């Protein structure tokens, strides 16, 4: 057999391994739709929201103490898995206002339909290291999350809303949480940006068995949901919309308002959810293994992301049944030589996209940008990204966009199988390949190396010249 034949045989062997991985690249649990538990403690609202905001006079009427007291007293009154219910009150009361609080083991926080839990706008409520340290730029210290979870078998459920109020001006300041984040952006004067302090909406660590069901999250100051060191995390039927109102010309836009960010965790399922948040819709941080992302809809944001930190590795991901509508990227793996590691056994299938700038971005060139650049920035480091056994199949993008598939060097080549992948209107100038081993099992993406690029090796088989576009009929629907 000639050299090309041997190369094709080797690449086909890689593809067989990648396809077989599909059976294992997922949450190892049997995950079914959660159920809302019975409430054993019921708190009634005392505040009437004006539209979807609070009256200024109510900003000092915090419910923090009675909410935390109900959670702290849960064990003495309730069975594990029962709920602390936030319900509407008399005379139209439909709102709770709270500073940071912590949910304890076995407690489900249940927010009823028509009820909104608002986060305090007072930065002093979120101070960790001393007075006046949260809500500052340059940062004087970290901020507490609005909701902290450091316990097992916790739930956040219901058809109500949790509103982080990231775009509302902080009490005593002429700036919002988002305004601080925008002021901290990298620019010519500050290439690395200016450190600032904003709170996350929900922060869970060591939260085995954490479940979010049907809840709506709005306007987080920073990441909406961050989860770490957790075995068993389920998100089902969650609606995440940020910003709720489009910013005016003088209002800051949301920044770093990632949707759901798991890290250093295993056995994760995100299913049947709707995410429109302006940053990474889902961002898998380093150390995640066995995760399923099933039948979700993503809107404005940076897409289905892995990274930028991958230094401890990520593995065994299944993304199935995703619809992405005007995200900046579609399938995105991002890292660089200062924070990279091994990412392997990733399966993306049955995906519909439209109006996406970079439908496929597998990049070792991450440079803190919204869109991945198409060239090596020349960073120095020994944490080299390494992307192996990536399967992309049954994917249709209804509009043209760029494709970036790159490895860092010949010792860290990116392995990708493309089966039945169609990007309508794509042209060779939109394809950016470097240090790749690609198996073409049916795609219209032009894969022939441009300019005689010998770093890219392509093997074709199994109807490679005749992809049958995966049907997206009826898939693109408005955000719910």
C-alpha cells in the first residue's frame, strides 16, 4: 500500500474509535425529568414589583433573614428533598428581595409561577474580605455569589424567576455590575483588562445531586451558574434570558454573563433548556468528564463552548439535538499554550445552526476574543491544547460561516471525524486548517489544503462526496 493508503487507513482507525466513543461520551447516570417536591415551608411575598422592577422604597425591605432562617430550620421541620416555597402574598405581593444566602443539604428552593426573587443592588451585601470590597474597579476583593451551595441534593425549581439585576445601578453608585465589567475590558491602555469584582448568580461546589428544574434566570451580574467538584448535576427545562431588556445607547451590555459553566465535575446533564445570554451559552471548564447536552436551544451568546481552561483535561461529552440561532460560534473548543490540555472523546450530533460567524471553531489560538482568530498568536507556554477523537455528525448550518480546525503543532494534531456535515454557501476562503487529521465521511466543507498545506491530512470514505443535509425544518423557533 502506498503512503496515502497507509495514511487513510490510520485516519479511518481513528474515526472508528471516535464513533465507538459515542456510546460512552455522556452522563453515566440514567437521567429522567425531575419532579417538583412537596413544600414543607411556605414564605409569602410582601413586596409588589412594579412591572418587572422594584420600587425604590422597597430596596431596604430585604427578605434575606427570613429566607435564610427558613432554610437553616429546614432540617428540624422537613424531610430531605422537600421544598422551601416562595409564594405570592396578599394585595398583589409577588416579589422577594434578598442579599446573598446559602442553600443547605436536602433543601429545594421552589419559586412559584408569577413570583420573582430579586438580588439586592447593595454591593455591601456581597462583601467577603471587608467593607466596600465588592463592586469595585480595580478590584479590592471578591464578591459572594447571590446563591451559594456547598451541600448535596439541593434543588432550585419552579416556574418563577430569579433576577440578578446586573444592569441596574448599584445603590450608592452611578454604575451597574455590567458597567464595572465593561470598564474592565481589555483595551490599548490596559491590554490585560482591569480586575473588577462582580458576584455570580449561583455558585455550587461539592454539590452532588444538584438539580435545577423549570426555573427562569435573568440578568446575572457575572456567570449565571457555576458548578465545581460535583458528581451529578442536572439542568432540565431551565430558561435563561439576559438581558431581559435590550440596553439603550448609554447602557452597558452584559459581559462575562456565561450561562452554565461546569468545571472539575462529572455526570452532568443539561436538557430541554433555553439559553439567551450574550456570552458562552454553556462553557465547559477544565476537568469535566461524562456530560450530556440534550435537546437545547441557544440564542445570543458564544455557543456550545469548551475552555478556555483545559489544563486538567475534558472528556466524554455528548451534545445531541442542539439548535443554535445567531450565536457567534456553534461548536467551539478554545484554549492556548498557557492553559491547554487533553480534550478527547467529544461527540456532537443532530445540530442545526443559522446566522453564526464561526459554526465550527476548534482552536489552540484563544486570545480572549469573542471570535477565535485563525492564526497562532505566538504565546509561550507548556500547557499545550491537544484535541483527539472528536466526532461531528448530522450538522446543518443554514448560512455561511468560517470553519477553524487546528492543532498546535505536529506533536499535538487535532483529530476530527466529519459525517454528514453541511454548511450552506461555504467557500474555500472560509476554511482554516492547521495540523489536522480529518476523516471526511460526508461534508461539503472544502478540506483540500489551501496553498499546498502539508500539515493537514484528510481521508475520505463512506459517501464522503454526497452528504445529505440534516433536516432543520421547524427547528428554529423563538426564545421561550
